[in-house]
């Protein structure tokens, strides 16, 4: 079991590192979105490539970050009934769910999507939009994301079995204590990004928030 726990730690570390990289994808998406909006409003110009790269970045964050979300116990759990049982019963049910639902689901998705990735790569499939991007990289995010999710599922299964054996702490405790915005701010400061860059990010976030508030006001009228 100690060897398996070491493997679990390696998987957790892998998804932690990937998540730290994905933080910068969020920042890149904000910059591209802001730049695209400025160019469209100021010069009446736009590019489908700009729009699609935002979708690609968002897809990468969601798909490659799903394993990290599982690591941080961020996935939705419907525990209206199971929450009334003991912790050992809850952990046992989660083990069964991982083994008999998550693993087959991950395997089936990869099995179905991988041929599409190969086909798109061999054919050089491009977006149907004028000036759009090549498609196979975003297709490849699906099996990559589910492979990471499957690995994290293995890690979670190991930790839960270790808990049932009495050799590990409760793996369902939420370890995440900071919001995504706080983690992004820390990463920016850690890499000593110029203050004007931080200011632009904050301005972009304020613009998005103002737009959301205006949309919500308009919908209530």
C-alpha cells in the first residue's frame, strides 16, 4: 500500500503542475478576449482565429483541469442520502463509483474520440469558419483530459482504500483554501509580472463584471 500511495502522490503532483500551467491559459484568454474586443470596437476588424483560440484555451482549462478539480474535491456530489451514512460507508460507495462508473466512462470516451483525433490529424481538418484554426489539437484535448481524469480517479481510489485500511487520512477533506482568482494573483506576483499587466487584467475582469451586471439588469426590465 505504501508503494501505491507513492504512486498516488506522483499523480496528484502531476495534476497540480498541470493546473498551475492552466492558470496562465486563463490569463491568455483574458488578454485575447480584451484585444479582440478593442480591435473590433476601435477598428471594426475581427478574426475568427482570435475567437477560436479563446475556445481552445477554455476547452483546455475545462478538460485538462477536470482531474485537478477531482483532486480538490470540487466535482458535484449528490449526497442527500449517502451523507447520512458513516464516513466509511461513504468512502466505500465512492470506491465503487470510481471503479464501476468512472473508469469505464473514461475508457469509453477515449475509445470513441481517439479515432476522430487521428482522422482529423491525417486529413488536416480545419475550421469551417474563414480564418479558423486547425481542429485536431482541440480534439486531442478530449482524450488527454479524460486520461488525466482516469489517472486522478486511480489516485483517489488508492487514497480511499488506504483510508479504509486505516493507513491514510480522510481523502474527502477539501484541501482547497484559495479561490481561483487568488491562485492566479499569486502566480502573477510569483513570476514578477509587470504592474501594468496586472492592472490590465483587473480592468478586463471589471469590464466582464460590468457587462454581466448590465445584462442582468436588462433581463429584469
